[in-house]
C-alpha cells in the first residue's frame, strides 16, 4: 500500500510542480502547455474579432468567461488532481503483467521521426473520434457530454468546455492507443499536442473556414458547428461530424453532415431547459437519475 501512496503523491506533486514551473517560464518553451494554450487562444480569438462569421455575435459571447474557466480547469487543475490516480492504476495493471509495451502492435522506435509523429497523431485522433461516438451513442455517457453541447454561442474557448468525466474516459483510451505503439510516445509529441489544440480552437471559433479540398481530411469550423446543431437529421439521431482534428473518419463511416454553410443555426440539445447553467451545477451533472 505504501508504494501506491508514494506513487500517487509523487505523480500529483510532479504535475503540480511542472505546471507551476510552466507558469514561471522554467520549462522548455516547446513543452510549455500553459503559455502555449494562452498564445493559441489569443491568436484564434484575434481572428474571431477580425473576421467574425456570425457578425451579430458579441466578442464576449454568451458564457465566454465560463468557457475560459473550463479551459484552465480541464487542461490543468483537473489533470493535476487526477495524475496520481493514473499512476496508481498503471502500477496495479503492472501486477498482472500489463505494461505500456504489453499490447504492442506497431513499434515506432526504428522509423523516421516524421513518420512516427504522423502515425501517433492519426492513431490517437481515431481513438478520440471513436470515444466521441460512444459519448453520443450511450445515454449514460451522453449525460456527461451534454456539458460540451450546452454551448449556445460558439467560440474558441468552447473547445475545452466539457465534463471532467470526459478526462476520465479519454485519457485511458489514449493510453491504450500509445500501448499499441509499444508504449512509445515520440520525443516531438508536443508538436502533435499543440497542433491538436490549435485545430480544436479553430473548429469551435466564430470563423468561416473549410480548408478547401482538405475539408475531407481536417475538421473545420463549419463542419463542427453542425455537430452542435440542436435538431439532428432524422437518419442520424445519435449525432454527426464526430471528428476531433481529422474529418476523414466521418466521411469514411458516413457520419458527415453539412447541409449548407449557414452559421446562424440553433445549438444545444432537445432537453436543455433544465440543464444547469453554472459550473458547479454542471460539475455533478450526469450522476443523477435522468
């Protein structure tokens, strides 16, 4: 028991220390997710202000500050809190012979860096796409995911408005994805993470971008806006456009839906009338009987 307590404490304090050092610019700039998130957010927000798609939407749109708080809560505060639990779980699994390399399907250690980064990015994006589909398909998961779909006016910060339980669901599945790669996370993985944050911010931004032909590969603000549409098409009752960074999965599995490029559509979900509007109400939502 003592080793689990020690592992939990070391992981928790390590995450806390890293975040604090990031705030003080005491970590390498290319791994500084704290200021990286702020710079990316400021950049995309600036584009929203200069080139707004929905021109009647305020710069400080509805729930802007709530979403901003969610960004830092989900990306840092909750990640610090839960880091110790993941370390303990890894120790428990190792007792049964399950390690980061036990599920290896493809070993990336001996291929060029650019290729390992590409495979790493594509595999993790598919895992997240599949997880996203499950969040919509199963009602008990959808109750948590409603937090993200409670956004009524879309903007970059809505990217990281989601229930803390999604961290609990996504991270283990992403870890399994890494295990398929022999437990190998490329040394330059920070490139993938920063790229994913930027694409996610763009997808939620009040900007009209479709990337031209590349819309069939990369997700975009128009496609993702329809993911948040309140009234879903009858033949897709569980949702549409589940792509995180890549849209290719939606086109491959026929979950794509962009009837037009009108940005003035109603967002939300059918039974949102009784959904809590504040952070603390949303914090416990999903655990009560519905």
